[in-house]
C-alpha cells in the first residue's frame, strides 16, 4: 500500500454489540473508519487516539434512510479517491421490534425495523456503489466491498419474528441481485450477505425476555445461553472481519461465517 493512502471502511451500528467490537478492531493506522450510529461513542474516540487511527463518527438516524444515503454519497463524492487504497461498506445495524405475531407488532415499530434493517442497507449500498463507481470511471482501481450482516433468521422462518426475518431475507436477496449487477461491470464491487452466528448481545437479551405465550421459540434462546453457545461480540467481530479478507470474498454472495 502506498504510505500516503488509507483503507476506507464505513460501518453502521457501531455503538454497541458486535458493531462496537468491529469498530474497535478496525482502529488501525492506515485506515479511515467512518462509524454511522444514532449516538457517537466517546470511548471509541479515545481508543482511536490511542491507536493513532483516523476515526469519524456520525450521529445519524438510519430510519431516515434518504437523508442517511444522501449524506454518505455527498461525503464520498468529496473524498479524493487517490488517497484511498480500498473502500468497504459494512451494513451492520438492525432492529428487533416487539416480539410476537405480526398483527401484534405496533405499526411504527414494524416500519422502523424494515427501514433500519432493509431499506437503510439498500439506500446506503446504492449511495456507496454510485459514488465509488464514479471513482472507477475516473480510473481508480482499488477494491470495493459491501458486507451486509445478515442472520440465520433470514433463511429460516421463526414465529413472532416476521419483521426481523423479512428484513434479513430481503438483505440476502438484494445482495444476490446487486452482486449480479456488479458482475456485469468492469471492476465491479463484490458483495456478501453474511450470517455471523449467534452472539451474546443486547438482541439476545431481548429475545430471552420475550413473552413465552407470544414467542414459542423463546426456550431455544434460553438454552443457547445456558449451554454456552453464544459467541462473544469480540470473537464474532474477528470472524466477520476475517471473512472480508478472504481471497474468494464475493464468490458466494450469501454465506454463513460458520461455513
């Protein structure tokens, strides 16, 4: 890598859980890390200074999908591509609304889950591909990658989880479609929708706290915890980031980190 260039990584949902763990592991010299979350992390800022890493944090409501995408595209268009060795977008943010049958989910929670979990990744991916594609048209040849953090629930149905399952299934399929589009372009981006396995995060706490009468699979999540089958966020983050470095990244647009 040219010592005057940096690897650009854009990460959503970086304020907690696996997202925060990924952000911490990405705080390395030679990288420009842009974290997009509802709230910035002062601790992450401190760690970046300690590691000599270049960190930007945006406080952005991803449910405002058009504004978030426009902000990202405008920022990317303002960056000098010659200063960047590569560009990667990691769509990690997601929301589980009230647990229960679809007709019991408040309409505002349902809309928010689909905006954050599906529409935002699509809008941000579109903005990323358009802006970095213009760099390619101008002669830039760095690798471009999009990593969408999916879930096994996007591939296997579960009662009381219709909004979250639908968002992840949609993420898988739009990744397949966009991968086909990029394969037709010279120097196209590579895309993967990756299930990271079961992780010990706030989302698991939310699932274990579900009402048993409305959530028939609650016991399964209790057992995952009691049997020690939940990966620590730091371990899951390392596995996900290692997937990004695989030489065959993008050959299989929908994958599972356990494969």
